[in-house]
C-alpha cells in the first residue's frame, strides 16, 4: 500500500489533472490511496467567500461565481458537456448554497470549516471522474466518514482510536482510492479541518492506519531544498533527511512538510518521499530512519510577517515564573503561536505568528498589566547547521533585531529591507 498526496498546484488546470493521471498510471494504480487538495489557489477563493458571507458584503454571489466558473472551465477541457460529473458538481455547489442560506451560527471558525471543505470535495470529484472516463477504475470516498476529530474547528485534533477503526474497516487497500486532504468531521458529523496545509497530515494519518509502505508528497519542486528559492538564489536538494531532522525543520516552519505529518510516520518507520510532479522520474527527497542530513549543509527556514513583542513588568520587577506562565496562558487563549522566546531579568521577548488575527485583543488585555513594545511585520530566519557564510547571507537582507543560538540552530529576527 502506498499513499500519494497531490497539492493544489498539481491540479491547477486540465493539463495538470492529466499530468497527475499520467503519474498514477506510470506508478501503478493498484494498492494506492490518493489524497488530493483543492485545485490551484481555490482555497484562497473560498476564504474570500467566507469573508464576504461572514461580513455580509454584497459581492458574495460574485465570489461564488468565480469558484463555479473556475471548476467548470477545467471540466470543459476534460469532459463532454453531457458527462455525469457536471450534475455531481452542481449538487455539491447546491449543498454549499444550502448551507449559506440556512446557517445561523456566528462562530467564525465553525463557518470557515463548513465552507472551506468544498474545495477538496470538488477537486477529488473531478479527478475521480476523469480517471473513470479514461478507463481507470477508482473508489472515491468522503474522508469525513473516515477521519474523526474533536470540535476544535480550523485546527482539529484526531481521534486516533476511532479513525484507526474506521479506516481499517472501510478502506479497500487493493484498489485505487481517491479522497480529500485537510478535512475531517467531529462526532456530530460537522466538518472540521486539520490546519492549513493539513493535506500532508491526512496522508500521514492514512499511512499510519493502513501500515503503508511509504508516503509520497508530489510537489512543484525537486524535493526538499535547503532554502526557499523565492528567498535565496542558490538552493540545494536534500537527498536524505532523518525523521528527527525533518521534525526540527517542520517545527521551525519549513513549508514543504506539514509539522504534524511526520510523527505518525516515524512511529511506524514509514518513509516519506517528496518528489516532483514536473519531473516524476527523479528520486527527490527521502525522509526516513537513517543519516541525519545528506548533504550536510546549512538549511534556511523563513517566516514572514511575524510580530516581535517585548513584555516587562510595569514596576520593572523581574519577569519570573508567575508572569511568564500568565503570558503563555493568554497566548494560548488567543491562539498565538510562539516561534521564538528570549528572557532577560526584566523583559520577556517573543516572536509571534498572528495566524488567527487575535494579536490586537491579546495586546489590549495585557497592556493594563505589563509594558509592551511591539514591532509588526518582521521576518524570522532559522538556520539549521549554520556557518559564517550562512549568517552573512542573512545580514544582507535587513537589520538584526534579535538573535538566539544553540549548538545546531541560529534564529534571527530581521527588520527587513
């Protein structure tokens, strides 16, 4: 059994869909489970729909029309007009419209998950139907009937026991299976999501529950690179990465690997392959039990648009355990992810990812009890296996605001140029 995951870039148009099918036919279509993301940038388009719906703007119909037109343009290039897939897509879009008309909940995260899921449902229906059209039998299924979670919308936690039971019982591993990434459901059958970029995690969940031979994540890059080519001119393919090294990179924010994906794979020593859907014959990167990093070179991870916060007591007393524990509780309450921590006698500095746009509320609550200095839109560079040349390359990109160093890793916060 093998698990393949194809992201949005791999199914962004009709040509890309055909390329995915060519890869499946080349790799073999038996004993394969394929996890597919929403097509192209359609998740962003659904987020536009969510904002228009939630804020009751007058352009909701226009936003919905963009999504319908996008998918039907792809379908027009893949199918004849009378193909059954058109009716299936209309049914899905009808379900979306029904939710928008009937929903009474004001909970943003709940509303987000009930709407965003249609991106994955639409894409997998189209991929499955095209496989059937060219004579490749496959089994499409709704992942929400297999992966079960709690009700922490937008960042749900998997119920592993129930998920294991359902997947083991219901998945026919001998077939070509097509399903969705990123989405799941709670015990009341409401849709939940596993966090942005959670399709990789979906692949890891199925691999764990099915004892898969390996997982392949198909990307538009040759594999895992030592740096983001959009930020650094010279990058190198990493041929082999150990689980431990990959988890470190994911923790610091390496975008090619979802942070939650690796733990279930490591538990059962299931290799993760990162390969190129542009050049599918190339080996790419293998993440497995083995050598730490090959080649052993500096690796750069960049997180943009961070918030640097320095917190001190109003009376200039020491920042000790009771202050810090209170601050961490508030960070948790406001869903603010901390990517760097540095403590001195009278101040506590943190670099925050304001993913859920709750920093301003956090600031308003804490400013009555602490002195808070804030610098927004800073960049956080993390360098694994750093050397002098690596640090010099970052110095060219802006002014250092804060640095932190341990044996293997240097973190630098920049006021970018």
